[in-house]
C-alpha cells in the first residue's frame, strides 16, 4: 500500500500564540522510536517533565536558559539568537531524568527529540566547541554539517546534526537510504533508521523541496517544506533542495537498529560525485568565530 505524501509532512503550528510550534510523536509517524517537540518560551517561563523510558536530547535553537535536572544543574546555557548566528548548545539526558528548563531571554527556543531505550547513559552538556564543522558534497550539492551527536557518542540510538544548505544547492545528493540493516566484516554497512528533519529558513517565506522515494514506489513523494515544518523519513532514498535566495537549516535526527549513519546511495546516481569540480565557497555559513565566548 503506497504511503501518502501527507503522512510524511508535519506542518508547523499556525497558532502564533502557542509555545509549541512543531510536534511529531512516534504514534503519528507510525514507527518505533523517534519523537519531537519544538517550543519557545518567554523569559521566566519554564518547561519540565520526567523523561521516562527514553533518551532525550534538547537542542537550544536560540536564546539563553537554566537547566535543572535530577543529575545536576546547568546555568546560563545558550547564546546564539537563532540557528543562523552561531553554533549549538544541547543537552543529552538519560532515561528517567527529571528536568526543568527556565528561559532567561525572550527569544528562547528549543527542539527536543527522544527515543525509546532500555539502556542508561550519562547526562552530557554539548557545547559549541564540541560541534565539528564538516563540508560535504561538491558543486551545487555542497552543504554544511555541524555535529551534535555522532556515532560513538555515549548514548543508545540517537544521532543529531545541524545542516545548512545554501540557496540553490542540494544536500544529501545523490539521494541515500538507511532502511535495511546489514553488516560487512563485523561493521554496519547500512543501518535501519528512522529520521526526523526539522526545517528553518534565514528569511521569511523560505522553502525547500524534499524528495523521498523507494524502489518499489511505496513512497514516491516530493514535499514543499516551510519554516518549522517537520518531515519524517520512515524508509527510502531522500534528498533536499534549498530554494534560490534562502539558506535552509535542518535539524536531522535518527534512531534505529544501530547508533550509526551507515547508508546506501541510489546506485543509479552514484556517478554524480565524479562531476564535482569545486566546493561552494559560501560554506561554512555558521562557524565558531561567531561565538563571543566558549566557557
């Protein structure tokens, strides 16, 4: 049975007075692991829960906060006004953590993602200096990756990265997939991963095109994504194009059969990298030099 494109796109909230502006649950996505909420808070407002049987990652999209947890307190966290003006702060919290986040500035916003787990790991504050800047692809398929949680991080399933795609460029091209677990020589050759992709744009009315498809056409979707929209990738090859004139930011999060980003390129387009003769000079678009200090 084909999967309808409208099952893959979760538009941003149209209620401008609501603190939650993006939300996807595992039940809504019809998969096993990943959930997400993005919210904003005015100074002095708080958000808190007990994590339960999940590992939990909160990425500070903008603003400053205090984070109080059952494992300790983290004060005056964050400094970039938005995702286009600095590197990320984030905090990883293990299952059964109690926490409360208090906004210290009116521009505070965060994206939280969590995945079911039966393991215990250490709480970890991730600072801007912990994020590595990587430039991937080439030509008009050049894009920037800022790492948050990479394979090898002390957690169970999660990976998380901030990705910047300049206007007119593609990211993750050629398209790739990670929906079937396989191993070769005792290493993961491809992981079976669920993926959430949360979008932001550097200018109003920005948009991008997200392409998701499978060999058997169970999924064959081209989605138009706008500010604060979320796309889910349950299976299939996927790639994204950023509209000319707009920089696209995406928070890409995965969870699945392994804490891995091992994937398979669409073999019909595997020749494309051979045509790249340059790296887009606009990248990196966000860097550590934007940071006023790094405690």
